[in-house]
C-alpha cells in the first residue's frame, strides 16, 4: 500500500464552532488551496462511522492498488518537488483496516502566536487578526501569507460533540493529538484523565505535538501513566530567533521545561524536535542542532517546509548568496528541502519583507533585533 494512515487512523482537527468540518486520514491532507479534498458534505458521524465511509473506502482501495488517489495531492506534490512526503512514516501501530488511531485537535487554544501559524491553529493569533482588521491590512496579510492567515476564528466548543464524546468512551491503541497547544487545553487533559481513571492508559500509546513550554511535574506524572509516549516538540530555533518565531515565549523558560520533561519522563519512545524551515531560521539551524545535542536524552530532529510554499517567509525568495550560507546538516530530509530551495529560487526581497514587517508592526517588534546578521543585511540592502 502507498500509505498506511487510511488503514488505521482518522484525523479530527478542523472545527467550525461546534461542528467538525471534515474527517481525513492524516493531518496533512488539507491545504489552503484544497481544504477538503474528500468533499465531506455531512459530518454528523462518529469517528468510527467516518472511518467506514465511502470516501475512506475509496481511498483505501486506491492506495492498496498503488494508485495515487487525488485526495492525497499534498503528498504527490511534495514528491514532485523531490521531497520525501508525509506518507513515509513510522508504523508503531500496524495498519489492520480498523480504527486503532485517532489524531485529534480539541481546539485552537494556544499560549503562543508563532510566525508561521494562523488563527485557526492558535486563538492567540486573533490579537494579530484584530490589529490587521483595525488597520485595514487583512487583505494584505492574507496575500503575504498566501492565504494561510485568514478568517476570524473563535475557540470551538467541542466538548459536547459526537466526536469528543465518542473519544471519551472508546479507547484506542494510539491517541495522537496536537493543537493549538494541547496541554493548554482542558479537553485534552480531561481525555488523558479519563484514560487513566478507566485503566486504559497502560495500553495506549500517546503521540503528540506540543510546543514544549508547559511541562510541569503534575503533567509529566500523568503522561508517565501511558504505555509509551512519542512527543514531537516544535522548536525551530534558539535564543532570539526562537523568541521571534515562537512569540511571546522566552527561550530560557522553554529550555527549562524541556529539560525537566526529558529527565522526569519514564516511558519515552522516540522524541522528535520538529522544525518548520523558513527564511527566519534556515541560516541558524546549526546552532539549533547543537542545542539539541545538549539535551539530556537523544532526540531526533525532523524538518518540514514552511507552508504555503509561496508565502513571504519561504526560503525560495532568499538571494542566491544567502542560500549559499545555509548550513550543512546531517539530515536527508533537510538536504532535500535545501536542494529544493536552490532549484526553485526566485529572489524576492520585497515579498519577504512584506510578511515580516506586517507581523513586526502588529507585535511592535523589529526583525533587526532577532534575525541572523546576514539575513538582516540583505533585507536592509
Ligand atoms: S498519502 Fe499523504 S495525504 Fe494521503 S493519507 Fe497518506 S500522508 Fe495523508
């Protein structure tokens, strides 16, 4: 089969108020230009009913016959760019044609407002949204981010939905979740507590994305009750560059939280540090790599391209000379990404400055205080 996700997993992540907008087999299928390739007209289903829907059956049929179904355009496009796509992943839970894995987002509640994010994924970015709205810059910011930053978004009320209630009462082999920041969201904590109270936790693997800022002894104790955990910590840079991207988090506090977690956890599987590669951090990734090497447990660094691929902070717009300064890292995926930016390079400083300065304006920041000196000199030239 070309990809195992549709044979074991359902992703429930995009909410419109208290209604789920669509069900997909993975969290990468939806992109601003094709939000719902599976075309869900009705979503009044439990996760199990959706997993047994005609859309999922059609996709499973195609993938088991090695046919590249158009639902998975995200992956086929990446492969066309010469980059290993999302369908290549670790199969901790083997695909059995049964719903064993649920990948869930309870809401967009988040303590951070990262540069590459949007109000759909972090409610904190509504502060930027309101600012842009007041300054009549919404159209401009939507254009600068190629449609990523758009639309007013309130925090969805998912607690009474059919999907959340199903999750509370149907234990699965692997519970995946992200946010927002999942540990900033009581609904995720409530779900973990239910698994612990019912005795399900010892048989369930947790795989989650977190920004890594919220670890404390109580949370770590809960997580230790599960069979295993595979955390992905989203940390894309160090020091000032980190603080610029992962606004308004202090790097020192993040560092303390991550070290406490890695030292006190007793059931860690593979720990990933997830890096979104953008023009903001690409020149500094060697420092980031070195910081990862100082952590008290071995971590794997995984890289992905900032998206949409054509937005202002994409490295494709860097000058050729700056591309030459991208560090060499011992990572196949990073090398593919780096080579792809070289191949597709179309220098456009104005486009990059537009996205950078719009958010600088909204946050009263100045890129000159945070970014790599070579990048600053080019942007200023
Ligand atoms: S092929 Fe890609 S888009 Fe399709 S389910 Fe697998 S990871 Fe998701």
